[in-house]
């Protein structure tokens, strides 16, 4: 309940609080109105069945008319209670979805979740909360649905219980229990106590039988999401799988993941079977139980047929209200599982944002032009050292090529400079102007080719030849032609699966087109031409090196042909090793700490 309260309460104090409370009060009022109608129908039972018993045709017809009015009011209130309940559900879900999407994307938490495991643990074997997409799309939906349905159901049950307990107390009379030579014990309103005892025992047994459903439902959400994700992943990598002929392997993955679903569902089936044995039996006995309890008074002619039916109806309502947990336990178990999943997801997001607000060991500042890197140490998520004391600088307009063996940490270094790798320390000064990072495999969003070109700024069309981003369609066409994608110039407004339609080489050309459109002052290229031939690579680098705004270029690559397009070539391992030697020498000579300007000396450790 505490976790559910933490998740739910912010909405009821948000900017939507007035509409939310208004809808909730309307739904509550309609549900309470239905309880009142139920009380009137209980009174109607007595008059209706007494008319039948006395063979009074006129009264019988009159009672039918009253019933039609009560039934029409009950139906109308039920319809609008459901309608307004669903309106509140979707508005609450919209608010929570926006909140979680913002938290998931904020401070690049979506990326950090892949690096840091639960409870702050990090390492290759530490996975973050599973399937964040599932938690935002499905768990939020189920949470809002279950909270409203269960809370309103509980409220209705409590009000119904209070209303019909008063009726039952007045109708049930007292019970006489003989205790031998000591006489008799008189129990007033014995039907009330019988109902409480019956529902109490039933509730205790239901919880005892059904409790294992909570962790089983928690696991079920994860297994279902894992299975769905594996199929989506195949669809996104269909060409690679087809080239490898990897269908048997993929089928094995699908079968393994579905086996988890099957085994989990089998356990849920067995537990639900046990629970249904009890709840179904409980419900069937509840039909006849009140008649059996009140029958002695009827046969003793203490009450008439109408009174009997009124008591049976009141007892059934009391018993149903008291049995709320029994009849709703499967929903309660699912809600508990969903709440636990959302709470753990929210905890991890909160921890990431708190970490982002804390003082960072790897400090990235935006100052001046070019780039200065000073004494940067990088670790793997599990704490294993990766790079030590990396320092270098590049003046505005210079081009630096970072080389080194595979696995040396070149791409990780780029992630650290981009601010998405938190496992390190040191100081980095970057240009105050626009910066662009190009990974080896560019990201192409869903939508048109034009939106892919303008990413991440997006495009809000105001016409076929111009848009609010300030870049005309003619310019987009010209840039496509410059990077060798001129054949796609006529398809700028076509919606397609561009990541699959374009080859990796064409995607890398498109990434260079983004550079020409945005004019960044500093460009980081992580093997951004690895899928291109040498001639195309030379053409794209020439576009950068001769550009009018002359960007600073930091490249990572393995090809020797890249060296001719750069002013410096830095071996990242040799660079780190040289800095270690220099640091030891400074310590021996008892010299002061190296100043930021000293990082320029790193340019002497160059090749070529």
C-alpha cells in the first residue's frame, strides 16, 4: 500500500488535480447512488413477495412499476459510473505515462539502466529493471485500472456493508443456544455474527491459498515482455539473420523464452485451480447459506415470505461485501505484482537522477572552442580499470584520429566525453557551440527520410518546400546529392522503414549529411565510415575538412587511410601509458600538479 500510495499520490496533487478529483467524486457519487438503489430494492423485495403471498394482483402490478423505475435508475448510474471511471483511468494513465517517459529519457536514464543493475549494483552480470517499455506501456495501464476498480469496489463494499448491516440487525432477531444445565445463551442479531464469521474464515483461507499468485504474476509480466522483445529483435535484424541462416538459433531462443511463459503459466493455473475450488464452493454455499440460517424463524412463522426474502437479500449483500477480498483476490494479486514492478522501476530512475544531480567525478565543461581532455580515467561498470590518465587537446578546426587495438576503450572514451559513461574521473573542456556525435551505426527514427536527415531536431512541416526548422527541401536534396544519396532526393516525404531499406554504408552517408545540415563546431566520429569504400570515405572527409565553418573533428578508426585526413594521430594506449610515466616523473621531482595547458604536450605522442 505504501508503494501504491507513492506511485498514485503525485497525480492527485498535479496540475490535473481538479479534473481528477471531480471525476473521482462523480464516480463515487454514482456508486453510492447504486448502493442506495440496492437498499430500496431490498425494501421492495418485502412488499413484492408479500403481494405474491397474499395473491394481491393490484399491489403486484404496482410493485412491478416501482421496480422498473429503480432498475432504470440503477442502469443509468451504472453506465455513467463506468464511463467516467474509464475517462479517469485514461487521463491518469496519460499523466503517469508522460511522467515515466520523461524520467526514462531524462539524464539518459534509458542508457544508464543498461549499465547499472538493481539497488545500484553495476557490472556485466547486473541487469537493470527488465523491459522498461513493458513497465511504461502495460504496467501503468494495469496499475491505474486496478487501483480504481479495486478502490471503488472496496468503497462500495464498505458502504453496502454498513447499510445492510443495519437492515440485517433489525430483521435477524436473536438466537437461543442451549448450554445444558446452565440454561440458554441469547445472541442478538445472530445473522450479523454468522455472516461476519462466514466471510472472515473465507477471507483468511483465500489469502492463504492465493498469496503465491503475487510473485507468479510478477514473473509472468517479465516472461511475456522478454518473449515479445525477442520477436521484435528478429524483425529489426531480419536481413542479418537471413544472411547467417540463423533461423534454427532464433527458433531455439523463442522456444526457450516461451517455455518460461509456459512453466510460469502452468504454476499460475495450478494455484488458480486451488483458489477457484475454494472460491467457487464458497460462492455456491453462500447462495443457500442465508436461507438455511433464517429458515427456522420462517417455519416458526415469526416472519412471512416477504420478510424471508428481504432477510436473504440483506444477508447476501452483507456476505458479498465482506467477501470482497475473496472475489477480487486474483485482481489484487495482479495489482500487487504490477505495483512492485512500477515501484522498482521508479526507484532505479530516481537513483539515476539523484546520481546525475550529485557532483560528478568526470567533469565536462563547455568552454571556448576545440577540446581539452585532462587526466581522464575510465573503468568498466564492474570497476575494472580500462584507461588511465588520458590527456590531449585539439585546437579549433583541427582533426585528431584516435587509434588503438580493439577493446582498448576508444568507443568508451567517446561515450565518456559525450557524458553517457559515468564510470570515470577527470576533466573535459568542450566547445560551447554545437557538438555532434556519430556512432558506427547511425540511428534513424521512424518516419520520413526528411525527419531522419534532421534528427534529432525533428521537423514540423509547414509546406512541401519549407519547414519550421528553417531548412528548405531544396537544401535537403542538395545535401543528399553531396553525400552520394541523390537517388533518394525524391523520397524525402516518404514514410518507410529506412533502417532496413538503407544499407549501413548509406546510413553512414546520411549521418554525414546531418553534419552538413547542422554545421557543428565539434564532431566526434566513432568508425563512422567503416562500411564505406576508401573513395567514398575520402570524399566525405574532404567535405568536412573543406567546410566553410571548419569543424574540429575527433575520429576513432582502424584504417590507415584515415591518417591523411587528420592533423594528429593518437594511440590511446600509448597516450595513457606516456601520461603514467610523466606522472611518476613529476612525483619523483616533487613537482606541482599538471595544469590544463600541459595537456597540449600530449600532441608530442603522435604517430605520423
